[in-house]
């Protein structure tokens, strides 16, 4: 693991500009991307959730860097348990799935799609914070266009959780339910 990368991650905080600065370092030195990705799933490391914040910023610009690492990425999704790591990774999943089905520059295997689907449903039905749930709902909506069993399951979960959820969850739910029906 590069000490340069680790020192950049030491300065990452909840402030967007700090996350962007670390992402710019990785974007300038792509050789550090794989180490960044592996650190995201090193859940015993206190920096892992901050690394996920940086991964999200890198994915905005270079989503295709994930392509050769998708097997690793998708197979480790279920290891994430920190809320601060789940939200940015849920956003990256949304990017990946939307790209796979719309832009088609990312190629997801059937196994990777299954892992993403399972993870999104797990986060949706667990006690995950609302932002991650909203990303999962949107991701599952896109996945449901090619997997006809997803919409009925998604609809049941959304309708069951709707009364107890936040305004943001309700807004995304209404939008997706309208599109499903």
C-alpha cells in the first residue's frame, strides 16, 4: 500500500473538498486505484469508510476503472457494515447499473448483477440510512427492467416501509412506484 495514498486518505473528512482532493490524487496517479478499492473493503481499517467516499468521487470521473475489478468489488459488497461506507458504495452501484444498461461502457456479468441485486435488497430491508436506501431503490428499478421478479418485490418493500420513512425516501418511492405501475 502506497504511503502517498495513505497520507492523502489521512486528510479526508466529511468536507467535499477534502474528498475531491484525495480523488484528484488517485485520478492523477491511476496506479493507486486498485489499492484504494481494496482499502474500501478493509473494514477493520478505520480509513475504509473514508476510502469509500473517495471511491465515489473517482467513479464520477472514471467509472470504467472499476471494470477490471468488478469481480472483487461485487463479491465484497456484503462485507460493508459501516453506514458511512454503504452510502457512497450504493451510489457507485447506481452508476454501474445505469451505465451497464444505458451507456453500455460498463459490462456487468450475470453473477455481478445478481450480487448487486442481492446487496441492494439487503440494504433496502435492513436498518440502513435513507440516502443508501434511495440509491438502492433507483438501482433496483433499473435492474428490474431486465429482471421481471424485481419490481413486485421492490413494490412490496417500498409500500411496507413507506409510512415510517423520511420525506426523501417517500419522494423517491413515489417516483419509482409511478414508473413501475
